[in-house]
């Protein structure tokens, strides 16, 4: 089941619920609260916890994935930090630092519509499919 959407207590703007009954959703491992309802396990989550949805009746595939709010789906690109294929300059990072840090580069595959501001205006995203982040 879903609610009708959040209401901003200061402006009264009601943001729409991004999912519908029957949609399949993906959410973070530690998001939500597990509960038992009608002898079945369920997880109660907020709409902000939903990362990607798959409309009811559709396959769970990249083609059918719909990114929610201001989330961005990124295909991670493996990069060897010691390789410099463009012939330009490089920064040498100490091996001890390199092991303890993790940074990722990826191509934007899908982008959500953005977030609603307090006044109800949709704040559009600054990235688009095909961008590298």
C-alpha cells in the first residue's frame, strides 16, 4: 500500500507519491523497518528510501527501471589509477593512501526527474544520461 504523498508543513504543498501499489522497488539495505502483517514479512519504507522502481507488471530490468526523485543510476567504470591513456599529466598517489580510499567514476545511465522545492517547483537535475561523474 502507499500513502498519498508528503505535505510540507510550512507551505502545504503535497509532493506526489512516486510509486504505486504493485510496483517493484529497490531500496537501501539498512532502510525501513521490518514488520509482520497478515503473517507475512514486510518492510515499511519512506518514499525517500526508494532508489529505483519497476512499474507493476514489468520485468525487473535496466530498460524498465525508473529512477526516483533526484537519484542517479550510474554504470561504474573500472579505472586503473596507475594508467594514463590520454598522454596528459598524472598525479602520483602514495600506495598507502590509494589502498584506503575508494573513488568511482561512472557513466550516468538514468536520471530521476529531480526534487520538489518547498514551493512545489520541480528542481531539475544537473546531469543527464551519457554524462560521466
